[in-house]
């Protein structure tokens, strides 16, 4: 026995095709999970001043930050990281916090529904600009009270 693999035992193209099919199936599952995660965020928005609700929103955002890039959603990874940073800073309260979280949730939904992979190209840059402007505007009342 030579210990090596014989050609008929190792079909690299078939293995790659099987791996790509598995990743594609996981991608479909991921998109469905994101929609479930968005529902959880939206439910927690009603109780945004409750510590447990904030922790639930942070957990979802942190998970999205870590997982979205694996399925090609770099823009969602970026947005989720930004939301985590907003929550860690702990500067916003009440309506300002609720509205900022809602803006991020709407952006997550936009990325998934339009399947904006990578940086999203021109639509992704436009979404990023709109999100940044909205967050800045929505956070102003809280900053003015400080």
C-alpha cells in the first residue's frame, strides 16, 4: 500500500461543488435567521430602556456582525458593528435610542431583502449615507440634553 489516494477516490471538483452547495444552503438559512433576528429586535424596541431588551438587541447585532461576512454581507457586518458601538457607548435613551436602533434594523432588512452582498455597490453606499444621516439626526436630541 502506498498510502496515497487514487484518482477515483478523490474528485476535487465534486468536493468543491458539494461545499458550495452546502454554503449556499446555509446562506438561505442565514437570510431566514436574519428575518427572525429582526423580529426580535423590533419586539425589543418597545422595551428599549429595559436592560434585558438592550442586551437582546446587542446580542443579535453582535451575532450579525460576526456571521454576516461569512455569507458575503460585508455591509451588514459594518452596520451591525456600528450598532454594537452605539449600544456600548450607552449615550442614548428613550425615543432617540429606539429610533436609532429602528434605523439600523431597517438597514439590515434592506440589505437582506435586496441581497446586497459585499459593500453593496452604489445602493450600499447610498444606504450607508442615509443611515449615517439618520443616526446623526436621531441622536441629536439626546446629545443636546447632555
